[in-house]
C-alpha cells in the first residue's frame, strides 16, 4: 500500500516556471502550503540519469535534503516513435544553448528536421507521447513514483502559445488542437470526482492524488 502524505508544507522540486504553474494548479484544491526549489534559491541538481524515474528521484531527494520537507518532483519528456524514442529523457537538453538558457523553438525545429529526414510526413508516421514521472520524497528518504503518459502525434508548424516547451507541436490523441492551443485547465481535464485527465502531467498527478492523498 502506498504511503499517505499529510497536509502541510510541500516543496515542488523544480526551477521550471511552466511546470510549477501546472503542478500548483493541480495541487491547490488539497490545502498544501507550496513553495518551489526555484523560489527558495536551491541549486539545480545534475540530471545525469538515463530514465525519467532516475532524474525525478534526483530532484526530489535534493529538494527534500535541502529543506527537510516532503518534496514532489516531475521529470518529463517527449518521446517520438520515428526517432526511436528521442528526445525522451534528454527533451530539455535538446533546447539548451551554450549559455545555459533554453530555446524550445530551436528544439522543436530540431525534432521536425529529424522527422523530415526520416520522411515522416503523415500523422501516422509522426506519433509519439509525452511522459511524466512524479517522485514524492519524504524527509526519511522514502520515495514513491507516479507515472502518466499522453499519446498523440506531432504537427508542423507549431500552433498556439499558451503552453510551454514542446506543447505547440503536440496534438493529443482524440483531439485536433495542440497542447499549445489549450488552456492549462483543458490540459488538466481532471478534478476530484471528474473524468480522467488529458495531459501526461495531470494523469501522473491523478495517480499521486489517489495513492498519496487518498482522493478518487
């Protein structure tokens, strides 16, 4: 049985403003006092893992050890079938510039160029998924994971400027708009007692809410 998390202070182990906004919106109804690693000025740990689970654990443990509080992290990425699952765990790295900042317009162009080189021009040749792994680390070092996947396909040119990262080129299965054209509320698609979530992060959070918070 999964360990339950008691209400109180919680650190979101991220420096990514887009992720923080979405996770805050998801956890807001549950009464936690939330801060983030970025807001606390904590250093970013080296994400040298080769899996989402490894990197999620690194971030959660680093924030927990620095604060003594429970910490919730997210490691997520875009896996493109025609590119053998790339960029995958290196999704953010594909956007990194020499000065350490990130250019996701460049990263999306890079993905598109690689798809074109493969001759992937139709939706069935451009399938992929967004994957999210949440890790919750308790102050005693215990960790649990919650995983969500959103299947879909990639489009070009990018559409929409509401989301972040690769959202403007990803159309979730069963929809015609990209994540970049959807509000965060549409992407979440879930609140307690309502239908299943749409986005990978919200699907992972739905499992977290059920297993760690006891909310259906």
